[in-house]
């Protein structure tokens, strides 16, 4: 088994839940305290040993490429001005990972975005991470998945429990607990009505797949919303070979909409060394 190093970041979505902020800027560049969402995702992947990164982007997403690129002019300016902490941070970001970019030319769905990276993935297992799902925990979410992948050699999907009135926003899984305590996924459905949902366990944007997933994706038919759904391909994979679910530990924010974004900024702001105290004072004064 080759070591798990590859990870796909689908980043071609239009960010309609966050308009007008995302009209001209990628939603992946929305900032939580002082870093864009996509940087949180990349750092999480790196800390789980996944250092070969492919971003599947689309039109209007250049800022993501610039963020992870070397800006010689900026680095020279910071150095000259003696701003050494900022210089170090800016040059660290540009060198932290091997990132390649590929364009999804049409918005045909998450499954299609992942399939775009098929040739890059080849015959290796790979991760998929949705950067607008921010999961904060001392053990990074991808590492939580990786441990199950390493123990089983099978595909693993990150899950969280959601209230019944939220199931229609997610892929929802059916599962059985194995004697080992692992959850084996038996089926899943993309964005079901509450009465059709097999459980309240939602897929939360972190995945590790065996390479077989790509072959299945290549044949999947359009599903919910007329899009090629990753969830439909995982459901087919789960009929062929075990697919496990991991209920993720940590605080999770759907930062791709204003409410989750504000909550993430507030929590991480309160925890921030430099800004926490003044934010706490402001909140206290207004509660
Ligand atoms: C996607 C997936 C869905 C998953 C969700 C998590 O949906 O299709 O299965 O539950 O991400 O955020 P989207 O939010 O892109 O519509």
C-alpha cells in the first residue's frame, strides 16, 4: 500500500450561500480571524501527512493560487522593512506544500469536481476536503480519518450528528456498528427530505478513498439537483467494499454561510492570543 499523501480540495463552487461577499472573491479565501479558510484546510491536511495537494478550481479563483505562491516582491518588502515575523509567515505559506491546480470548466457537481483529479490520483488512495467546513480540534479531522484508514485500508468518511430539520442540507448515511466499534456505512443519500433520511448522521466534508472510487465516479449518473454527486458514488462503493464512518471530534462550523462564518470568527477570535481579550470585552459590553 502506497503511503497516503494526496488530497483533493474541490474549490470551484460559486459560493452562492455567501453572496454578495463571494461575487468577485472565492469563498475559500473568506478569512477566519487572520487566515483564509483554504489555509486552515491545507494546514489540517499537512498535519495529517497529506502533502501532495490538488485544488480543483474554476473561474474567479486566481486568489487561491496567488495565496500559495511565492510573492517575491512582498517578501522583499517585508524583509527590507524588518517585519521578520510577517516575512516568515508569508514565505512559509508559499512553501508549505506542493500544490497543483486544475480547472473544473463546468459546475457539474462535487462528484465531477473530484473526478477531474482522476489522472493525478492514479492508483493511490487519496483524501478529499471541503474547505468551507471548518473543524477545530487538537487532533485534526483528517488525522482522525487517517487513523481509521490505516487500521482498515478502506475508505473513510467524516460524520457529525445534525438536528432532524438540517438533514436536507447534507449527505446522510445509514450505518451499522461493527464489533470493533467502527461504523460501517451501508447506504447514503444526498440531501434527503427529513422523512426519507436514514439517520441524522451527516457527511461533513472530510473523506479518504481507495482508488476504486474514481472508477465508480466515472460511471455515476446525475443525482440530486441534476449534479454528479460524490455521495451517490460512495453509496455504490459501499456495496462493493467496506466504507467506514468516523464521528468527528471537534467544533465544526459551516463557514461557507454567514452564520457559521460569524460563529467561527467569534470562537477563534476569543481564543486568539492577540485579539481574544478585546473581543471578550466587546461581547460582554453588548450582551
Ligand atoms: C456537500 C456534499 C454533502 C455534504 C456537504 C458537507 O454538499 O455533497 O454530502 O454533506 O458537502 O458540507 P454541498 O454543501 O456542497 O451542497
